[in-house]
C-alpha cells in the first residue's frame, strides 16, 4: 500500500494497517510477564535505586528517548495515545488523562471505566497546554505518537515505548508498560486469564469444526473495506487454527469482487470505528455478498474492531468471542 494511502487514514488506523503489512509468519508464543522476551527486556532496562521500598520506586526506566527516573509510584498518569490509556485500564489503573479519549469511548468494552471516572481529554491531536493543566506525575507515550518528547519531559517524567520491534501487536508493549510502572501482579492476573481463555477458544473451535477453515478479518467503511492480517491477526491463525488465504496475506483495501474470487469459508467483520455509517449492513444488501460461501453457510461473524487491534482488553475479548462462536 502506498504512503499516500496511509496518510489519508486516521493515525491509529494507518498504524494498524502498517503493522498488518509488516506482520511476519513466525510462531507466536504464550506470553506472560515472567516468560516473554518483552518482559525480560523491560526488567533488564529498568534499574531501581538501592533505597527503594516495597513499591519499587524510585525507578529508572530505559526507553526510546533515553533514561527517565520515576521518583515515586505514579498516581496521575497521562498518555499521549488512547492505546496506552487502554493498557492502563487493562491493568486496573484509571489514567488521569489521555489524548484522543473519544476514540477509546467508541469501544463499549471500556464503558464502565469511562462512565464512572473523570479522565481528562488531552485533545486530538495532543494539546500540550492541556497536559500542563493536568499536572501529571508520569507521561507515557509510544513511538508512533510523534509527540514532542522535549515538551513532555519538561512537564513531568516521560517514557516513550518503542513498538517498532514488536512481534506481537499488544503483548510485548503491554508488558513493557506494566513492567515500567511495576504492575507485575496485574500483568500476571491479566495473562493468566488470557492464556486460559485462549485454550478454551482453541478447544471450542476444534469442537465446532471452525478450526482449519479459511478465514479473513475485515473492516467495512463507507468507501473502502480493509483487510487485517499480520501482527493484528497472528493469534487467530497461528494459535487458534484458522487458515490463511495466501493471496490475501497482506493488509489491503478489498472489494466485493476480490472477496468473491477467494471466497473465504469464514468472515469476521466490523464497522469502521473511525466513521460508523452502517457499512456492514450495506454490504449485506449486496447481491455479490449473498453469493459468498461464508454467507451461505452462516459463517459471517460481526464484531467490533477492537479484536483486530493492539488493545489488551480487546484481545481478551477476541478470545472470548472466538470461544463462544456458534458454528
């Protein structure tokens, strides 16, 4: 896909599709804070002062922009993207503020936290004055934010997590974030549930004979439908057992004629979260759509697009969704 095409998309959507395009075919593993390479790297890059107490602070964290010392356990964390805010929520921490809060609010998985807590919206794009007014004690950013580290680090201790080398779209960055703020127990709790649900999903898909079928994951929008592959969907293919269609192994815009040509046995489809316009319903009204094998066999499963992305709770929900599918 061309650079011009990506520039026309929202920043996060472009990021997700770029990750899809770069996704490798290597084996995925059962990540946990005590057993994956991201956790090991995070532990190796964080040195604690000899005078630290039970909380593990002060703590010096090595990150993309250098080293940052977090003097005490942070209680007012702000993030420069809503994925980082989501990771905090998945660890049981309510972020003090985040950029693009309204994008996180699109996903109903976070209704309880967003409705019951006041989280400052720091703008879309990030409003640095709003960050100052939030008076954070820690700022968490990702490399793809393109936020101004100099401005942020002048406001509060800032860490910038590098997602460019991840081989799993959410697990490694999620672990790095959790380790940086010493949320080891919360990580263990999350991954214990995640891995148990994954085993349940594998067993269920085998029992209902969906395992082994060709499947695609797509997002419908008003003008273009997007195919998700690579890092976004590795767990579905490499571990849950769906089969890929080799010619559809790269992120791309996909039209109905291309769908009919390759005719997947199973389709997972969600509405464009950035601009919901009823695009899925319009697809279902198409004569071409009705000819697809997945449609005729009732193997089209509608979901929200959180299952395609880098959000921790979204990936947990994806496994629950797969576990509970009806054949």
